[in-house]
C-alpha cells in the first residue's frame, strides 16, 4: 500500500491523470484524490488532467478545474496515474509521466503489468476509486472527495450490480454516504439520465439488435451515418452495451460503433462464463473479465464473425469441463 504522507513530503507540484475517454471511475478517482490533496496539502500545487468528460458530469465537484492539456514546462514531482492499464491509455498525458520525478500508479485492471515507480494494483477491486479510498484518511476526507469516489464506484459496479461489487465495496459506499453526499443524485445524474437523443440512439440499437449463437450472444452496431442523423457522438453511446447485456438468457453482448470507414470500436460484456478481456486483448484491446473493449477493422460482418469464434471456443471449453 502507498503511504501518501511519506510520498508527498516536501513535494511542490503533483499531477493526476486518468485514461483517455474518461469514464466515471477515471474521473471520480482523479477528482476524489485531487480534492483530498488540495485540502490536506495546501502548500502543494495539485492539478488534474483529463480529456473532455461527458456532459452528464457537469455538476461533478472540481470538473471545471480540470486541465485538458499539458503546459510546456509542467514537470510534476509526483505524478499519479489512475485507472490506466498501461502507458498508452494516458494518451497525451503520457508526457507528464515522462517528465515526472516519481510516478505512482493506482489501478484495478488485470492487464496492468506495473509500469510506474510505485504500483498499487488490485485486479479484484471494484474500481480505482475504491483503491483511492483505501489510501485516504477518512477523517480528513472532504465531501467533494466522497462525491467523486462514490461516482467512480457506482459507475464501475454498474450501481453495485456487477460481480466486482464486494462487501468491502458496500462498506466503503456506506462510509462515503455518511459524509453527506447526494447519493441518489449522483447515481441519477451521472449514470442513468440520458438526453433525448441518447435515448433515441439506444432505441435504435435495441431495435436493430440480433441474437446469435443459439441466443447466447446479442449484437448491435451503430454506423457513423446513424450517429450523424441523431446528432450524437461516441460518448452518447455509453451504456448501450449494458442494456443489451440485460437481455435475459444471453451470455455475451457485443456493441460496435463506427469510428471511420471499416473501423469499429467494440464493447464486450459477459454475464457468467466468457472472459471478454482475453478476447479484447487478442484483438489489441483490454479491460476486465466481464467488461472489455478493442478497436477492429473490416466489415461489421467480419468483426462479429471474428469475435463470435472466440466466444464459441470459450463456451465449448466451459461445456467440456462440465
Ligand atoms: Mn475503472
């Protein structure tokens, strides 16, 4: 475990960054740590770096203080790299890692090989936000930190539903609630609420979805021209794969969206047996056992065909081992 007080002794500039296309956990863990350090280390210059965050996070405490670019001469004494399985996931903020005197990585991705000077990696933790919580002194935690960490846990557990939700996760959530956060508001505003257009494109994805492999797999895809028609971008498609996965009796949900001609971002979810992280890793992506993603080339048909071969193989092994 990391001793924060020890790490931050006489440190002047601390930078914190999360992964590209920040989700609730990347945003929540970064801003949760940010508010804690700002309150307890007033002499230290603390900055958070994230790419643009979804509109749904507009009320998240500290979101307006986030930097989106690295300044020319910014060289942190300590750099916290949160929720990133590898250096590539930092995107443009990898520059901070390069310039930093000391790099501390806090993460819960299975694929994280430990690329920092100090690595706190716990693959079975619900979220990076949960891991940040474990490093902080409860008594010194401002409510803004509690709000952010709660958001991170809520998002990565799918509101305490996914199998990564442990009794300890619930205990941490309870502690955060006691800090006086607006728990229901955070869940509704940042997780469930959708704009009208986001709901329309979700409806479209559901209408066009197809059951494959004896109804074990559900699949849907959104093309660029459909996104243009509804006036939405990639971040508006968050959560679609989860709704597909809620189809009873399916084991895997596959959701694709087109990023350029013949190139698709692929999101994978599984219910119980299939390890989608190894499938995503095979195609150059990564993630968790039940939630992973990658980018693939070819027609929609090619992409789905390639993925289902891997699913088929895993399900066959599962059957044979019975
Ligand atoms: Mn995470």
